[in-house]
C-alpha cells in the first residue's frame, strides 16, 4: 500500500495507526465503512465550514451522522457557520472531496470532533486520498491536530 501524506505525518509524530484501503469509487462514508467491515459510528468524515468572515473550521463526525450547524457554531464561538463550497476545498485544504483528512491540511484550522469518538478505542477517517483510511486512537488524533470533543451532531 502506498503511503499518503497523512501516514507520513503520523510516522514522523510517532503516532501508532493502521492503514486501510478500499475501492476508491465508493463515494459515501457509510459505503466506505461497510467496505472496511466497520461500524459507521466509528468511521468519521471531515467537514470544512466557514463563518463567512474568512474564519474556517473543521468538524469530524461519524459518516452516518449530520453536522448540527448551530451546535458546531457554538463549539467554535461563531455566530453561524456553513459548509464551504466544494470548489474551495482543494485550494483551501490541499485535499479533494472524498479524500479530505483533518491531518495535513495546508493550514491547521480549529478542529472539533464529535464527542462519541471517545467511546471507541480507535476510529477511522480519511488518510488524505480517496481509497485510503487510517485507524488510530481518538485521543492520539485529537492531540496531534489540537482538536476538542463536543456534541456537534443532530
């Protein structure tokens, strides 16, 4: 399996992880979780939002959940937030839709993880490229990106 930038960053930080590959044509998170034989509540997606004033925020939520925009805004101290347009994802983060990881973005943004991640020994999320996921302890992930846990889903 080829190493992604996310895997290299985890290696440099000495964070233990397991890499997983899946069919890169799968486009929704629940299908990815199923392909990996994992619980969709344990498999997370990365969502990038803005407050409309050039403030950007990253939210990491289970693939089977929906981000609650009001809870999310409150978690980052913003009046309101909205998803960034898909065309802005690559220039802003360096990642494409379906391969966006909270690790290794062009700039480190304020990151919030759905608090249910703490219920699992390990969680899955994008390794920075379609077709690849990494599995690691949620606290190792949160420490690496400076994330906090909050209730941010509907």
